[in-house]
C-alpha cells in the first residue's frame, strides 16, 4: 500500500497556521505603545448597549469575554482601558501581514480581520528551506516589521495546525510531524476538535467520548448509529485527516469590498439598508472606475452573538449600475438576515468581476431610462471624486433613523 | 600502539580511535551524523528512496548513522510527549544531541529560566541516549559582561546534563573562556564555516575530554549572509577539504578525547549525509596518522 501511494507521487503537505491572539488589541498596541502593559477592552464607545469586540489577555484573565456587554466588562475589569474598534486599521494590518506571507507562498487563506492565516508551503523546501524554518522566519519578520507576535504552528493539514495553535495560546509555536497526527490528537479534549457542532458535542459527552482518541477508536460504522451521515467526517477528523485545500486568495483587483460596523448593534431594517446603500455607492464607484462589472454580490452579516452568515445574489451578465447593485445587495441581505438577533457588522463583496463590454446596445435609442440613469451615475461619480465617496448617494442612504432624528431636531 | 588494531567500527557511522584523554590511553568513539534528518530534499537528492514518508526517515537514517542532532528543538520547545513518540520509532542504538530552543539563545525573553526548566523536562525521555545539549549562540552574541552572565546562567541551569556551546562571535576565542569551559566540563563546538571577517575561527581546542563536538556548516562565502537558508548551507565539501579537516582537526581532537561527534549542517540538496558518509570512509581508512598523533 505504501509503495502504491509513493508510486502515485503523493507529497506530504505542510500547512503553516498563523494566529495573532487578540488581534485588535495587538494592533492597537502597535499603534500606541503606551497601551502595551495595560489591560484593554475594545468595544464601541458610543454605543448604548455595545458589546466587547476584543480584549487583552489581562482583561480575559479578569473574566472579560467577547460579546459581553461593556458595562459588565468594565465592572469585571475595572482597570481596563476602553478603546473603540477600528476595523480599517485592523484590515490594514491584515494586508501588511499578508504581504509578508506572500513572499513564501501564493496559497494563503485568511480569516476576517482576525489575524488568522493558513499558508500552504508544500514543495517550497528547495526555495525556502524546511517548513519549520519558514514558519520561524515569517514570525520573526512579522514581529520585526509589524510589531505583532503571532503564534505559528505546522502540520500536515489545516485541521492539525489549527488544533496545535489552540495548545500554545497566547504565544508560542507547535510542530506536528507527519505521521504523528493521530497520536498528537489522541490525548486532547474533544472540545479542541474543530468542525463539531453543539449537538454532536453533547452527544459525545453522553457517550463519555471525552478525548479525541476515544472518538478515533470507534469505526465509521459504530459512529453511524449516533451521528448518521457525519460518521465518516467525524472518523476522519479524529484521526487528523483533512484533505481541504488552501485556496489562492482573491487579489485586490478581483474583488471590491466594503464594510460597516454599527455603532450600536441593531435590528433596525432602515439603518441596515442605509448602511448597505452607502457600501453599494462606494462599490459602484470603484467598479465604474475600473470599467468592470460584477456578476455576484455577497453580503456578510455578523450578529452580536458572534454568528456570521454569508449569502449572495448573482447577475447573469454583470453590472456596475448602482440601482441594480442595490437590488442585488438587498436580495442577498434578505437571504442572510433570517434571525432576530441584532447585527453588529456587515460587509459587501462584489466578485466574479469582468471587463465592462465596450459594445453599445443595438437599440440604445429606446433605452432612454437606462441612458438617463447612466448620466446620473456619471454626474454622481464626478461629485464623489471631487467631494468624497459619501458626498452624494441614492435617497435610500439617507433614510437612517439618525438622519430622521437630525431633521426632526433641525425642523 | 598499533594504530590499525585500534580503529574498529562499533555501530553504524561510528569509529573507535585511540586517545590519551586524562593522560590515560584509551579508545575514542567518534560518530558522524547530520544536523536534522527530516528533509524532503533528501528524497529528491536520492539519499532517501523515492516516495519516503517523513515518518520512515529516521529508521532509514539509522542505516547509515548512529547519531543525529535534533534541530527542531531549536524551533519549538522540546516536549516530552513528542520526543517519546519519536523514540518509539527510533532504533535503540541511535544517540541524540538536542539543540537548545531559540527562546533561550536567539530570542531570549525575561522568562528564560522557566524556559530552561521546560526544556530540561522536555528532553527527559532521551535519558542516557542524550550525548549533548547544543547551545548555539548567535553571531551578535559577543563576550560582553551581560552576555557572560547570561551564558553562566544558562550553563548553571543545565548543570548535570552534557552541554556543548557553539560560539559564532570571535571574541570568545580566548584562553580564559577555554579554561572556564574546561573547568565546567563543557564542550566547545569546533565550527567550520566560511572564512569571513568576524567569523569564529576553526579551532581544534578540546575543553571536555569526554566529548569533542564538531559542526561543519559548509563554506559558501556568497550565501552565508544571504538570509536564505537554502543559499547559506548550500555547499558540497570536496574530498581534499574533508581530508584536511580530518588531519588538522579531527584526529588531533580524537587523540585528546574519549568521545567525539561530527555533524554536517550543509543539508541543501542532500549534501550533508553524502559528505558525512564520505568522511566516515576517510576516517575508517585512517591508520598511520592516528599512530602518529598518539605518539
């Protein structure tokens, strides 16, 4: 069997995982070194009922947790300094980190402004040396260039390197050698295994499957009884088998992204749609500037309890027209906003971009409405370029309660 | 002493030489190995058969060598459970040297004493198969008062364990350092690296007759400061160079020791194991010279 596998030329994979513990705090501390020795809580300052976005290790030890109401967090950690989240700054730090990683591999996957990266360095040993050395060098360079100190772990797949990173928080490194995946996982608590849902965890506790090794001892057939169709996946996970690939990320030119963090977590439809309209306005300007159209508009919603939902809406031929982009965005929003929990953050992603067709419509003369719209968009773009992205937009943009309040007061 | 009768192979990759350590004539066991054993490049170069999996490398390595320098303990803190797992698959005759973790040499923090304790616990499974703990100090680690105190702290923390120290800064190449190492029975590593300004000299000083320790990094002048490991350690020792190392250093050191280890670090393109095998051949053929050195 072994020789057969070798004969097909299968190569062992080397996946590096980088994880910056308390990423927002780490970035804030780089931006202001006087915060280095202080306990920090990052949360929206002006929110009436804001929740903790991130906290430092010191605050964590005091009992502060992500998603905790600010008032409660400040009671628990009285000495903590409260900072407002700056997603754009964190995004910039992610970009700088990514740039360091791109020196070693094109196959990088990252989380969403959370300081998490998976890097596939399989087969790069002739260029850059052993994977462990690459991990160490990247960590050294990131620390030197960006001032942040990431955890790095090395495994034969994403699952193993992810679990390893959970063992060394908040700083450190862990190398799991090829062939040691199952024995590495065996003594660990079952809760450390990624990809399990709450029901599965509960069921495992019922069966006294407290370690990953205990789960691994069961055959897929035995697992079939309590876990049904998931038995194969669970069996593979417990043995450290994970074939998922690290995909090449979309480059800046392949994607147009906008995001908005609400000052107060909200479930107000007007407020969410107004924020979305602003993002659509910016995305449309970017697309038309690049002479591109998008064939897919995606909405990422983050709820205040940490749940994230992503849904898309597609357009067959692609568009950069603001009204059409708005319709696609609202459709995607409708598809992903299915809960009553308040929303903290939304992100608009326009991808599947292609060049705008230079060909004019054969019956352009009849499409007077379309021509008028394009003229309006052209005029709006001129204003935006001169006075800023948000200087003008569709009426929907100004239907936020805040705007209404202002008008009432001024009236 | 008849030289030919005193040079006998012991284990794979190990030779026995006569020596006059402690003023008493006796054998000096010399082992040759490499810094690390788990390199995919060594499959590409043919040292390991095509298709060799990482988990099978150690067993294959042992068919040529009886000693290995564990360099992954430099990248991450030694962990008892990981070393125990490795020992399960390692042939019983294999001996080890373990490199001290970078958090105590290259990136020392304020918690280095706790780190040292963790390292001691981490390498505990090696027991009597541990030949030495290698403390490799960075090139900028000069003989300042602060650094001397720090090194003394490290050596104190490793008391009771066999230790070898590799200096890269030339300021340490003075008699008072050799005397102190001798007093503490610590091996000073003999380093072969490119002859560049500021490099530590290639000495044949033996500070611990129980173990002489040699590391051959290659002599790639242009790649040494490149910052790229693949360039830095890309070097193939010529036959004449290895013979010269043998005559000017190894035989002299073997004559003053009871044990010696020689490690090749030029791992790029599988040159380290090939050079190590070649050196073993050269050493095994050595007869007359040994007699000469032992007077």
